[in-house]
C-alpha cells in the first residue's frame, strides 16, 4: 500500500466546512495529481449544527473513502473537536482556528496555539 493521508475538517454549519473539503480535494487531485476521495456529514440544522468533511489523499487508488487513521484534524470550535476527535485515532496534528492564543484541550489532548 502506498502513501495515504487522512484529513478531517470539522466545525458548525455555516462555517464553510463542506466547501473547504471540496476545494481542498479538487486542488490536491487536479494540481498535485493524486487520488482523492472526499466525504461529508452534517446535522439536520440549517445553521449551527455539527458538520465535517473528510479528505483522503493517496498515491494509489483509494479502496475506502472514509478517514481511517487521521493525520490532520482541523476543528473550528470546541464542540466540533469534542464531537469528532473521539471517533478518530489521530496520529498527526490537531489544529484549531481560534481568535486568540493559548492553551487548547480536546478529549484529553492538550496543545498550545499561536495566533496566525
């Protein structure tokens, strides 16, 4: 089996998570020439419900389109981190988009964020 990189983007409805996943998948597939699979999931709420998009990148054909072992989890808020972190076995990076710097905690894993 070749190279495989699993990404999960998570946030609240209305934050553009699904669109971000679609754009990321298309950019990697078209410009990097890799095999890509993109899946999405969201709640029934029009705004404010949890949503996620997963992008799987590989050098070879992808036999299962869902993220198996996350290499990157991007959480736009604490609720989405809590909702989607527990369903993964994160081996790589945990990233969060927050308007301030400081300590961040998600399901027992603590990290420090710097303002971009």
